[in-house]
C-alpha cells in the first residue's frame, strides 16, 4: 500500500494483458492503486529496495503532498482489495491491546516491580524485531531510522486514518474526486 505511480513498474505484457487502466479512465487519481490491487498476487509481485530502484521526488511542500496522497488514497480505497486493510487494521488493534494490557498489568502488580519488568521484557520481544526490519528498510531507502517512535506511530495510525476519513468522507464517495 506504500507504492504510488512514482515508484511502480510493471511489465508491458502484464499491463496490456490486463487491459491497463481501461477500467479507471474516469479517475484523476488512484488508477495505479486499483490496477495493482486487481493484478497483484504473491507470485507476480516483487519489492525491490536496491539503490538502483529508488525514485526520489523533490517537493517544496511535502506536507501538502502527503495530504494529497492520503486524500486520494481515501478516495480510491473502496475500490481496492480489502484483505491488506483488514490485516493492517488487525495489526493496529493488536498494538492497542498490547498497550492497554501492559498498562493494566503494571497497575495490577504495583507496588511490586516484577510485573513491570516482565512487561518490559515482552515489549522488547515485540518491538526489537520490528525495529530491526524498519532500520534495514530505512538504511536502504536512505531515510532516518527513528525506531524509537515506531510503536507510537503504529498506535497513532488508526487515529490519523480516522481523521482523513472524516475530512474526506464526502469526497471519498465521489468516484471522480478531483483536487
């Protein structure tokens, strides 16, 4: 779900065999998302993070571009396969359950610190593998690897998504949304 037209590539025969963008000619944005969602299967999709595959866009207003990307994605989301969104939402839910259970566990075991120590060990087991993968991807993409805020970003994702759904809800129902 992190790809867009600037960093997608597909074989010419795959594009024409699937009639390209003919189903989405009425769209101003999101045609590439819908096309990839229709044809993407594990056996034909590859993620390439080699230095030669990196596309860099220089924008004067990155916050505006981010808002445009989020709003256009919220518009086309209804036309995409649901499984990736369900899995992402389930992951967000599990982070929240973990946080709530951790806080409850610490409160219930007070004044003993044994509960807090156990919860911190569990947190390390959960966060370290995610942080290692995040750092590797960030290094390849030449991005800062702020793994210390990764958990908080995961927790904030549903809140940020809800904000965009509320902000662009009416436009999201309009299948020919325009900027």
